[in-house]
């Protein structure tokens, strides 16, 4: 039986509390009048239509030519892809083939203050048209909100020579990092896959423009201008040399969402009210706080010191779920939180409490059977693992099925049929994240802290762990 060093208890506890604080409140500063977010918190979560309401917009083709049913389907697929690229999973989208229009409903941004539907539609950028062009000639410049220069309106050869349209791009994958072996500098690349027609056009263009520039435009704004290093004939290529991960992700999302078969215009738009509203969110929040206080009192009264550590792990588990939802981690974008998603968090917290009770009860039983404190803690942690594992792994399988069936990728659509329901997907995501958090916080972190706590003389008392006082 190997004892964990005493400082581990304090280190793990402080890390959990620090992580909980930053995941809830986030870290931000100000650059002049602009707010700069360094770490996202709960205030950065994008709430679903059921809680905060959102926007309803009707889009129609701007072209006067006949629009086919297949083109309407393709436009719908692109709009969905743009919503998903922004991790908006709580959306509704309808097609009207007779009037050649697409109706979309999606929630407000997390930091929305004016609740202006028009600005939300601009964020969706559904009217944008993606093109790949020869060279990088432009007519004018503008200054972005971050002070960067924006090149606008293609001119000359760039205006006349369009190499690819958005419909020629099959997909743009997540950015890939690489390190220069000489300088140690890390850059990012965006992998692209072209359609069969796009592959042929791009092969001809890269052969002609080897060593020259092919610029990428969204409407009249140049978003990238990579240099052709070699002839690309297999339909797969990478846009290399991007300096930041965020810049690469933005470019990937722009390209991924740019394959409209025709340009869309906004026919009408309006704000829609939440189905349940923020009052339901506040009621759930108050109920959750009251429940946590009552559970904390019960855990401390029954299990004493292990109860304190279990409550600490519950805070860490909940914080981990909120962190995944808000976009706290740079590698994981946030997604829409609905009321069913909050229900998933509450259910996973209940599982975390149950896991803690199983461990604390086993330790208490060992103490009352006459074991020493060190032996009881070790044996109790060891014997409780599989009981916790069985319950959590079953729920994890259910959560994964919900994500695959109701998620935006429709991975299991061949079995269950195509179905994307953002509220159920949100429930599956938070439930899955909660189970992972339970394993990290409720199983590993609690056990480490329990084993480290027996090294403190002031804590080396069986009654503090549920045993008899004498």
C-alpha cells in the first residue's frame, strides 16, 4: 500500500477551486472600449432558443434563373454546416420548394445586447459567396475591429479569373499544427478536399500558377492569399503557414461554409421569444444551489471529511462541464446550451454524488470492521471502483448514442434515420461531459486526496472518516 504525499491534497484542492472559479467567471480585460476575453466563462455560453429566444429569417435566391429542388437542398446543407461550424446545435431549418425559400431559426449570441435580428443574420453570413481567384489584386482596403487591414473588391486579373467556387470545395478540416525544426516556430495548416469537378479545375490552375498566388475571397473581401508550391492533382491540399490557431480555425470555417449553389438574400427576419424563458433558467439555478447546499450538509454530517472532498469534486465536475460548453479550452469550441442540457448536468452531478457515497461508505464499513485508517481508505477506494465504473459506463454509452443519433453529423442516420434535435444533442453532450468529469474528479481526484489526507496528523483520526470516535 503506497501512501500519497501530503502536499498532493492541497495542490489538487487548490487546482479544483481555481479551475472552478475561472470556468464560472472566466478571465477578461479591456483594450480601450473593447472587452478582451482570455478565458471564457459561464457568461460566454450561447443559450438555446428555449431559454433566451433567437432569430427567425427567411432566405430566398437572389438569382432570377430557375432554382431546382437539388439546389435548395444544397443551400440548406450549407446553412446547416455554417450553423454547426459556429457550434450552434439548437436550430430549426425548413425548406419551401414551392416558393424556393429556406426558413431558419437559431438562438442569439452569448453577448447579445441589442437583440437586433439583422446583426445575427450577418453573423451567420448566409449571403456570402466563396471564390478562389488568380493573384491577389484588390481595389480598396478597410480596417477591421482588431486594427488589421482588410483587402476588398478584386480587380484586374483577380476579378476576371475565378478558379473555384464554394461548391467545388467538399470540406475544410480542422487546422493541423506543425513545428519548424530549424526555428522551432509553430504554424498551422488548413486541409482542403475538393469535389471531382474542383479537382480538375484546381489541377489546371496550380500547374499554370506554380510559385504564384491564389487568393480566397468571401464576397468582395480577401480572406487568404496562399502561394502555390506544387501542382495539386489529387483533390487534396493544405493552406500552410498560418500563424495562429484561431486564424486557421476562422479560415477553415469560412471555407467550409462557403459552398452555396447560389447567392441568398434575406426576404424577412424577426426576433422570436423563448419557449420557456430566463425565468425557468433562474428557477433551475436556484433549485440547483439549494440542492447542492442540502447535499453538502448531508454529506458532511454522514461522511465527515470524505464528504468535504466529495463536494469539492462535484464542484470540479460541474466546472468541467461548463468549461466544455463555454469554449474554455482552446481546442474545443463552445456549443449551445438548452434546458435539457442543464438537465444533463444535474443528472451527471447526481451520479457524481452517488460515486462519492459509494467510496465513502466502503471506507466507513472498513473502519467499523476494525481496519486501520490507511488500510480502510486504500481498501474502500479499491473495492468501490468497479461499482462506480459499471454505472457510469452504462450512462456514457447512452450519452454517446444520443450524440451520434441527434448530433449534427447524423453518424447513425443509416440505422435510426436522419434526425438533428439540438436540445437532445445538448442533453447528450452535457451528460457525456459529466460522466467524464465524474471519472476525473469523483474517482481519481477524490481518491488521491483521500490517500494524501491520511498523512496529516490532524486528519489521521478514524472518526473524521466515518469511524468511531474511540
